[in-house]
C-alpha cells in the first residue's frame, strides 16, 4: 500500500497526516506553529518534525515507507523561502520525497471539490491563492501592509479599537463596539485603554480575539460595526476577483473557499458582501466556507502528486477517518 504525508504548518499549529492511496488515514500528529518567520528556522523545523514523527509513530511506519510529503507551510512566501525550506525539510528525513507549498494551497484543496479553486484566508493575517484547471497557480505574497494586505484578525481588531477611539474623541460616530471592546479588554474607559495600548500592556492576541464581537455587534444593527464588516467583505471579494481575473476564471463556476478563524463565526453580512462582490465579476462563482482542517487538503495534494485519482470515494474515506 502506497503511503503519503500531508502537513499543514499554519500560524498557530502544525498538523500532519499519514494516509494510504485509498484515502484511509493511518496516523496523525500535532505540534506548534511551523512558521520560520515567527519562530526562526530551527525551532520551526523542530515543530514540523514533532508533528510528522507523531503521525509516523501512530501509523507504525518508517519515513522510507512514505513516498511523498506535501508540506504546506506558513512563511513559504518568496522564492528564497521555498529554496531554504526545501533543503531544510529534506534534511529532516521525514519521507522519501518532499514538496514545499504555501499553506494557502492546503486550505484551497481542503475546501474545494476539485483541484482548482480560489481561496482567501483570514486568520491572524490575510492571504489568498488560486489554481486554474490547467495547473497554473497564483499565490499573493501575504506579507502584511508591505504587500497591500488588510483583513486578518489583527487588522480587524486594531480597526475596532480605532473606531472606538474616534467615537470617544468626537471624530467618529458613537458605536456599540465601545462597551464590547472595553469589557473584552478589561479596561474601565477609553483613556485607560489608550494608555495601556501605548505602554504595550495588552497582549496582541487579545486584540485579535475581539473579532467575534465585531460580527455580534454588526448583527445587532450597529452602523459602525456593519460598515467595517462590509469593508472587510469587499476586500475579500476584491482579492478573490484579482485571482479569478488573472487565472481567466470569470466565466466558470469557480469555488471561492473562505478559510481562517475570522470566517468561523455567524457572519451573514460578511458572506453576503463577499458573494455580491465576487459575483459582479464572476456570476457563476460559489462561496464555500471551509469546514475541514487544511491538513485534509495537504493529504489530497500528496495523493494527487502520486497520480492517485482523488475520487469522491477517496475524499469521503479520508474525511471520515480524520481524527477530528
């Protein structure tokens, strides 16, 4: 039985799956983030190796038994990243053949019913990628403000604070985001919040965690919150449209996969805005919120690398045997 390895190394965790050519999962492993840009290369490699070795141990196989590994890694952004990661991961000796991808491709494949689609990821940060039926791929740089990105959890959390501050000093309209943000960050007033932010006394992760309150406040009808949700939805749609246009998919029923923690809530206004923005350019496009972990997509990519047809039966078996 031929074995493959799929790895999703995202911004917060690394997942690894060992599966056979029928789609049956034999082993799973988990570790911390494998992003070399945040941890440094050696620590990131250690997390990747930890996840893969746990999967190998559970499957009861050696690295030599695994024909190929698709390592879909956050931080694989520029050509020099790919070259460095290819050499570094090969040295770990985790499988017989190594392919490095950006982590966007795992999410794309996990959410799509076929190998081609567009994906927009809004987690802590923002990224997007697309693949055409002929195999052409485009991945946006995803390097933050320097590459024109906006719309991840950190961006939205900071924008919520900006709107609260502008409401406080009179430059913006009042908003029900104010009591929500103050309560969540456990501060009594806007001036205390300002000082605590200035002195960097608030963990940035707590700012990212404000995002569900944005959608809750928008659903309650707050105009300021609704405007921010619409702005984000339009940005997601613009990013998807750029990829659709560059790949020539305007007249296809392309699936636009939405992945990342920002999309996990009940953001009806957000989804409606994204759909309206995308369908102005690609009327047949379908919006698909991701319902599986991206490592499922990494395993599918590994199977497809071997020429294994990822039939509905294979995909269903893989999905059914996932450990989560």
